[in-house]
C-alpha cells in the first residue's frame, strides 16, 4: 500500500513525506543524500522493502522537492538540524523508534541519530557514507580515511558550469552527468536516471535550492562518539566508490560497535542501482528483522 504524499510541519519547516506498506509493520525511515529529493529512493526498491513486511517512509529534506527551501546560497541550518527533522518526522507519524537507513549525507544524519537519539533508532543501515571525510587523518583508536579518487578530485578542482535551473532538460542532464562521475563499474542506466531526475525536477519549485546542502555546516562532530552507538548497525558500501573508497566503510564497521559490513560489488557513490538490489534489499530486511 502506497499513501499519497503529504506535508508535515516539523521544527518550523514543512517536509513532504510519503509512506509505503502497512503502518502496523516495523517502520523504516529512509534519509536521502545531498541534493536528493525522496524520488531518488527508487519506488521499486522501496516497494520491495514494503513487500518484505516493513512500513517504509521517505521524505524530502530541507531545500529539496516540496519541502521548505532557503534562498539559494544561504541555508540557515546545519546537518544537526536535519537530524532533528528526521526525529520530527517520526514524531509527526507517531513512530516511537524506526529502522533508520541513510545514504551518503543521509548516512551522516543517521550516525547523528544513533549517537544523539538512541531511543528513536531500532537499527541503523549506513549506505555509501563515512565516519569523516575523504583523506581525514586518523587518531587514537581510529584509522585515517583514504582520499577520493584522482579523477574525482580533478572534477572538484575544475567544476563545470551550473545548469540553467529553470530548464528541465538541462537539470536532468546535470544529474545524469553527476551519476556518471560518481558511478562505479556498473553501467549507468541513463533512461532510469532521466526518469528519476525528471520527477525530482517536476516536484521541486526551486530546484537550485538543493545545492544549499553543499554549504551547510556539519554541526558538532560525531566520529569520536560512534563507539556509543547501541543500535545494531549494517554498513552497505560500493566496492568502487570514488568519493568514499571502501576504506571508509571499513572504518565505520570498526568504529561502530558490532557493525556488520557488506560490500556491494561494482557500486560507486550512488543510490543502489538495480544490479545490487537483491543483495541490498535482502540485507536490509534481515537486519531490520532483528528488532521487528
């Protein structure tokens, strides 16, 4: 069962939310990465989780989709505020504790939830994320993190022009180019990506606002607190991630007590492509079944 999209007023902002499955089933909260509307959680992927007996909630974070936006270039919030929004979504839906699944920036938010809101987190699933950032040095009890790939570093050093954010096709091509940049060895399904990016554009009154995510502060660091996470934790990570090479996943699995690491062969820094769904969905369902 898929519910219509609705808007929740949370922490002084409006957040667009959609749910799938039986509300009486264990809740799974999906937290998106930077610039990503909830559309990037592919509906078929979400439906597989719901068909596995989960109540799956996805939502537009601030500055994406139909949620509240800030002036382009001037976001007035931090990643810690985004973690508070996730808790607010659970409150508004009457969910005491959820199985939190976060990807990339959403994985950082999920880590904050595990550290700061332990009673609201039944389990954690961290996808394509990191305890720090590319090239971050190590410290007592924690390893240094590998740098991003040389090819990706060159892209960051020499960024291309931003698209005309009012031009649907230009924005779709922008996201498609980004997918190629961050992909691993699994071929990019351009038709699927164009459909997803088009839906995201159509649902976004201010598409350019999503770029604000690159400007927000992280808030208080949590890496030194990962050892306090009590929620059972699953780490899913692409073996060909150019932004957070696989060593980032190994560090997460080492620093979060009892965490289990599962490689996704050939995946880059991206939403899980269909080629890894059999593994990713089965792992998430098994993991979230631990406390179901």
